[in-house]
C-alpha cells in the first residue's frame, strides 16, 4: 500500500461519538500528495493501526450500552430470567471482542511513539508523542471498561437467576430510596464518563496527527 493511501486513511477518519462531544466529531479531511519518509510511513501505519481497532471497540461499546440498559430493566418484566440471561450472554461476547483487540492496539501505540526517533525535528517528534499520548488515554479507558465488563459478566454468571425471586425492578426498599441514576449499571461502571474521555482523546489524537501530516508529510508549494 502506498504512503499516500496510508496518510489519506489517517486523516480521512470520521470519529463516531458515543455521546455528544465537540472535540470528537469532525468532517473527513483528505491529503492526496504526500512525502514518503520513515517518519511519515510510521505515522500513517501505526496511527491507523491503533485507531482503526479502537473505533471498532467504540462500536462494540455502543452495543454494550444497549445490553447494560436491557440488564437494568430486565427485572421490570415477568420474563426477567430470559431477559437477564440474554443481556448477560451478549455482554460476555462483547467483552471478549474488546479484550481480544487490546494487545494489538497497545503494540501499535508503542510503535507510533517509537516513530518520534525517525526525525531530528523536535516539533515533529513532539507531535508523535502527543498523538500517542491521546491514543494511550483512550486505550486505557477502553481497557478499564473491558476489565469492568469482564467482572460484571462473571458476577452475572454467579447470580442465581433461576432461583431468584426479586422484587419488581430488582431492588429492595432501601435501594429504591437511592436516586434513579445511581441504581444503574452504567453509573456503577462510570460507563458514560469513560466513553466521553475515549471520544475526546480520539478526537484530539486525530487532530494532532492530521496537523503533523500536513506540516511534515505534504510537499511545500
């Protein structure tokens, strides 16, 4: 694959925002003619190598969000057993999807950071470090959510749903006294807040990488 295609892929990514975030959504940008150099090749290869599976994880987390809501409301219905088991099993599969991608993403971030050594320009090297750090922040949050979801899935496996006789809604009177938003699984996992950080960091990383590509990988007129 040519370097021009790699750079175009790098800067033409449109980030899907899991929740509204001004810094995480941007119109696609495209660069056609680029300089082929070890620095530019590394920037394109490893930034894309990290970002593409991270965006796939974001789409998985969109599906996780639905299952967390389904798990929260399962005890509102007479067929709560079937609803609980369906949400539990779906979450288990989605957690595996997340966890499977993590090692590759971390490796690509590490290689991207190493690419700063391919230039003697301190500003160009700093851009690589900044882009890698933003990706690292997003990665760390995805990894934490993966761990949290794995623990949640194991807890749901241990819950004796077939022998349970829960109150309507699944909460006892003391728990029902707590604010509604404090009784959700998402609140317990800090799910939405962590996704906001992911989206913001991904957006910043794309902006930094695009600026670096324009500054160091596009022929000057």
